[in-house]
C-alpha cells in the first residue's frame, strides 16, 4: 500500500450476519499511532525525571539550611502533630458540618435573589431594588466582619427567639455573605443564555415562568457549575473564620494546642486537613471547566 492510499482498507468479513466490509487500520496509520504513543511516553518520562530532580533539590536545599532545625521544631514536630491531630480532626468535622448546612441555603438564597433581579415588570421594582441592595451591601462587607456583626450583635440585642448558638450564628453570617456572591454567579449564567432561547420558548406558547424553569435555568445552571464550585471551595475555608465566635472547630482547636505547647505544628495539622478537602474540589472544578470548553469548541460530545 502506498502513502497516497486511504488510511483504512476494506477486507471481507467472515461474519455472515455482518453487512458490508470490515475496516482495519493501515500500516501507515499504525505507525503514526505508535509514534504518538512513543512521544507521549518520552514526555511523561522527561516530566517525571525533571520533577524528581527539582523535588530532591528543594528538599536537600531546605533541610541543609542553617535554620532548618528550628523550623522543624516549630512547625514540623512529630510529637505535637500526633498530639493535636485527634482534637483538630474532631474540630474539622464541625467545619464540614457548617459547610454542608450553609451550602444548600446559599444556593437557594442566591438563586432566589438572581431570579428577583431578573423580574422586569414595574410592579416588581421594590423587590429588584432590595435584591440589588442586598448584593451590593453583603459583597462589600468582609466575611469576617460580617461574622462578628452577626455573632456578637444578635446576642447583644437580646431579642426573644433570636439564636444564641455561635455555630448557628456563624452559618447565618456565611449564608448572608456567600449568598450575595452566588446570586451574581446565577445572574451571570441566566444572562448568558441567548435571547433566541427565550423567543423560541415563547413561540411554543410557554409562559415566562415556564420558559425560565424549563429552558433558561437548566442551561444557566450547567454553565455556572465551575464558578459555583470555586465559591464553595472558598466557603469551606472560610468556615474557619467562625472560630472568632468560640466554637471548637479546627482552627480553634489548633489555637488551643499551639498556645498550650508554644508550638505551631497544630496549625499545620489544620492546614493539611483543609488542603485535603479543597484540592480535590479544585481539580474537579478544573475538569468541569475543561469539559465545558470542549463542548463550546465542539471538541467533545460528552
């Protein structure tokens, strides 16, 4: 077979039930694929070798520096690590609990605010104004300041029926803060849907509510999943800010151990626990963003 011939050649099929010839790859195509596999293996080998060299050089350089023994004693003490791990891990479970409670509430609040901001009838102007005011105010207040305002301010009012549990107050503050950011994410997703989608839905006699529910929102939610996951990765980390109100979550437990032993290894324990949760979420976010990009460019039908 010459190079000018097709990359695949028909051969007779031995299966009586098969209709038409079976197709096999040409020698040229097989050589091309083998070459590509060889290049990929060489790239992986070079990347692995260079990574090992860099990591070894960094480890040797850091551990041989004059101040390494003091750094190891202060931040990498095995004894302090083992001693603090059970308490910090127990506190980290409280961080996860706060995150799991706050996340659905934030989604609901953000979606409602985004939908209210999309109401165009003049009668809904007061609601739109309140939604704009909410997003502007709570995006402008630092999260830790809002936690202090809610966590210390509400109990100081001594209102009947007002919550006094610091964990509950911390969750309320996180929901108010992140709800404003998520509302803007949802609003951008809704506005990214092309107007022709609404026009097509209305031409099919769908109402405004049906158009939003069955046509606009499914597309908008699919588009904003990556930025939403980024916000929730930040939310998981910001649950540590509730430590200022006193609950024994991971950061507070690390503070107790660090202050009692005058060693900062417990902070490293807390940091590693947060990293173990947020890094997989970040990689999953990157995967979804890459898949969305492939869809937009027609590179994948997945």
